[in-house]
C-alpha cells in the first residue's frame, strides 16, 4: 500500500494558536522555534505580495 502525503499550507496567522499552546506549556524552545518560523513566513508572504503586485 502506498501512503498518501498531503501538504498543508500554513499562513503566518496560523502560528498564533501554536504559540499560545507553547506559552501555556512553558516550552521556551518550541516557542522560539515557532516565533522564528512565523517571522520567516511573514517575510515571505510580504515578498510574494510585492512580486505579485497584491497590496493589503
């Protein structure tokens, strides 16, 4: 049998609930990782909007 792999697209806003969870769990390492990924994703989103000519 072959396993089906599905890509899940996340937006920078999708990290907010995970960040809240990391804070509630007092997991500093995970929190820092999530914050870094969210920041990188926000930068990419902005760059893509500029390239596509889409303004917020």
